[in-house]
């Protein structure tokens, strides 16, 4: 069993996913493309074979952001290949992070509930 606090406590794919998320987020900030303004890279899921990485993002204009990310996917993949020390650079696929919209909808519903204050 790995020592407490060692890197092995998390699956390799989770560590690689977080590394890729950081690299892509940093690279997106450097790209001069209005479609990518305000894009937040929220997570990356990588398969165990490092063939595919699903990059989750959020933006005000998700359609424009998706088009921008796909347009620059070659540059983003190259940045991952140059900066990450992994044996293979995965193919990047981009998906809107639906969990953020779901969370916002739940907050909206809860905010609209007419619940009287609790009595002591």
C-alpha cells in the first residue's frame, strides 16, 4: 500500500487529467480569440490508455467557446504534448460542463421557494 500523502493515492488518470486541465486553461488564456474570452476549463477526464481526454468547460457563449476550442485543438494538444511528461498525448474532445448549469438551476429553484423561517 502506498505511503500516506503519496501521489499514488489518486488514480494516474485523475492526476494526468488535472495536469492537462492546468495546461489547457493556461494556454486558453494566451490565445487571442474573442470566442475564448471568459472560458473556464472545469475538468478533464482521461482514459487509462491516454488516447482521449474529454475537456469540460463553461462560458457565457458555450457555442462560440466550443467552436473556438475545437478551432485551436491542435495548438492545445501540442501544448499538452510539450508540457506534460506522458508517453502519449491524448486526442482532445470538448464538452460543456452541464453540472454548473444544473447547480445554477437548483439555486434558482431554492431561491424561489417560499419557506417560512424556522421557529426556535
